[in-house]
C-alpha cells in the first residue's frame, strides 16, 4: 500500500509570454487550456495525413510501401493514439472550437479520427449517448459488470461481443431510448465510413486495409481494454456508485500524455470538468473517496491494471493501492477488497434486486 503523496499530475499554469501562434489560436478555441489539442492536431496533420496519402500512390510499392505502412502504423498506434484518443474524449464533452468556428469541430472526428480507427460520430454517440447516461449499469451495452474481471477468457468474450455486436446494440439502444438525433448521427457516420472504405478498396485494397481497416480493429480492442480496466473494480452492493464502479490512477506519466485520463471516478462524477482540474478536484474531495471506499492507485495506469488482472497479480495492485484515510491494515486486506470487486455480477441477481 501507499500513503497519499503529493500530486505530480498536470494542471494549468498560464503562459507568461505567449507566442504569436498561441495568441492567434486562442481566438478560435473555447478554452485556452485546450491549446495543446490544436498543437496535437497540427502534428498529426503534418505526419499521418501525408503518410496515408502516400500509401495510395500507385508508384509507391514494395519495400517503400511497407516502410511507409510500418511508419503509419507505429505513429498511429504507439505515438499518437493515446493522446489523440483522449483528446477526442475531452472534446466530446467540451467542444474544442468556439461556436462561431463550429465547423472546425468536425475536423477531428471526420478527417483525423478515421486514421486512428475512430469511425465518424460513433465514439460520440456511444460515449455521450449510452456510456455516461447508463454509467456501466445493465443498459450500458459495453458494461463490464457481467464478466469475471480478472479472467482472460472473460475479457476475450467481452471483446468479441463488442467487436461483433457493439454497433448493432448501440443502434438498438439509441432507438429504444428514443435518442433519434444520436441514432441518425451514428448511422450517418457508419454509412459514410463504410461507403468510403468500399470505394477506396476498389482503388487500392492494401492501402485501404492499412489506413482504414486495421486501425478500427486495433482501436476498438484498445478502447475495450481501457473500459475493462476503468470499470474492473465494482461494488456489487452499489454498482451505480461512481466512487465504487470506477478507478482513479494518480501520479503516472500516462496522465501527462493523455490529459489526466487516470481520473476516471471524478470524470464520471463530473463529466464536464476540464481535464486540467481533475487533480485538484480529487485532492479537494479525497475524504469522500475514502468514505466511499474508492479504489485509487498511485504510479500505475490502465495497462498495468489490465496486465496485473490477467496475471492475477493482486499483490502488485495492492502494492500501488493508495490507502486513503488509513482504511486498511495490510496488503492482504487490500487484496481481499480487490478480489471481491472483480467478481462477476450475475444478471438474475441484479434484476431481482
């Protein structure tokens, strides 16, 4: 176990001498604190878009094509994917650009997003239309509740179910809950994406697979891995309690790279809270986290949590567990808590209750 240490996660500090570009760009964004997102979009535009276009050039073939494809995959998967994916998460809740320049908010989901396997509008409709309203409860079709969350077999079932049935079930949910606008958005994005991929496949099949198909499989798998880890520890007696159906990861390099995404409890409690405010908000409410018996880790993030769960290394999870309020006397007590929180919740029992 660990005691609560001072925060090393990023907050916001005003720039004393902003550059000319900074002064120019902040006229377009809603919140000056989001200017790092503009820099990220420009970096991606200058690298990923040209690489994607290059793969469709007929003269590029053989080793040159494979080199470009490898670089595209490496940048998209290991360098930009985390920051861009979590930028999309932030801007889903808080649009990046002002209403007067609202058309710019379509650039990320419609132009850049598909390069990372994010089909247009699908992330928004899933995240805002279903995941947050349902809060990982039974009507959330991506809920982790009904799986044994330290089981590799359980995760593979969860992932396969999402890859095959995720979109149909999301569409059915939006129809059932009469969220017609979101349902139209989902259909518009998916139909446009499938039509574009089909047309491009007739032009250059290998490039289409590399740029638009493989990233979808990778991204949806990574997203489900993340959701699994974020909602791995659930109190079966209060599955709707955000403090006990999610997790918080503090003091990790991941929060610097991915905009404080480790603060998932506070994100579900206050979805509109700006990403720079989460560390301070957590410190302000830390007594509530302790009172609700929340799971907080220091120095590890979701990939660590996933790996430790699959390996059943509860000792490593307990080693990085933050003992808020001195609730637990030993690592063995923490291990017992975490094991209890990862147990599969049976549907009949939940429905009957």
